[in-house]
C-alpha cells in the first residue's frame, strides 16, 4: 500500500509523527511536503496529495493543516476524492465504514499525536461496508 501525505506549516509536526507511524506499520509513504514549519499555502499541498490519490499514484492520502479544515476543503475540490476531516476515533472509523473516504484530514493544532495515531489506525483497519452506503458514495463521485 502507498499513502501520500502532505501538510502546510500548521500540520507539519503532526504529519511527521503520523508518517513515522505509517512507516512503522510497513506502509510506503510518499511525502509531498511541506518540509518544515515555514509558512506556506495549504491549498497547494491539499491539491497535490489529492491529485496523487485521484491519479492512482497513491492508494490513500492524508493531509494536515492547523485545523484540518482548509486542507480538507482543498483536497475535496479534486474529482474522485472523499476526504474526511476527523476529530475522533469514531469519526475515523465511520468515514471509512460509511463514506469509503480515500483521504483523511487532521489538524496539527487541534489533535494530539496519540489521537492522530489512533484515528489513523481506525481508518486503515476499518472495512468499507458498501451496501446501503454505495448509492451515496456513487453520488459523491459523480459530483
């Protein structure tokens, strides 16, 4: 599995910690930036990660900014992306289970490393239910 990750300056430290965890799980990670805490524009990084997922260069993507809000909006502008902003393990589970999210967003200023790792694992370890949810996922993909 290949997961693309990207962040702005506000999500950089959390991205680093989650990236290390992913590598520890044996997952190949493609880091699309940023590479430090110098101020940058989150739309650039949200789009780059989303395009990597939409094109098939990565199977999944994870994006990080100060709150996760802006970078998730940027990612969701790319056709074929279903990026869920999560703040709890339950949300991480449900975004995969019900929405088949192919990207996850988190906030570096709002999320602890421990919670981020728990949410990452919940998202990765949860199976999409399909069934009654598929019609809605199809609708999202057609937008």
